């Protein structure tokens, strides 16, 4: 089980605003607010943003890929919409995806630094292959 993830960002304030908006539909809120770190979670810090102002730009096909679970497809849709409204870049509109063992519903965005953020759910009607 993964306890938390840390993501390096160049502009902490800008990224904190983006992640605050994008993660709100999943029930995440801003739990820690320090000069060089910000954390979001539901009951404890699960997603940490760490200021790295001298970090070089991330190429489009590199950077971190973090996937978070949503309770329903509506939350995936809301995540995608809120992330784009907050300055994220579409990297995969909400919809069904076929994985090795299950069909799931997900959306992908790139954060202000180019990291890939995915939110997914397995709809109740889906069954393992």
C-alpha cells in the first residue's frame, strides 16, 4: 500500500492552486502549508508538493505519473474539468480504458510542470477480464 507521494514543482503557489482545484472533487483538501512544501489529503497528507524552483522544465513524455482513485465516474469527470479550469493540460479525456485485468474509467491531465496526473475508478458494472 502506498502511503503518500511527493511531486517536485517549480512554482509552489501556482501548483498548490492547481492541485487544490484538481483534487477537490476527490475530497482532498490542503492540510499542510509550509514555505517549501504543501500537502493535500482526505484525513492526512497524501500528496506532497515540494518546491524545486531551479528544477529544469519537464519534457512532455517524462515527469512523474501519479494515479489517484475516485469513488465514481462523476468525480473523474469533475477532476478533469477542474484541473483544466485551473491551468492543467488535457492528456486524456474522461472515458473507459482497458487495462490488463479490468476495464476502468479515467482521465489524465498534465500539471503546470508537466507531471501526469491520472484519476480513475472501476465502475460498479465493470468486471475483471
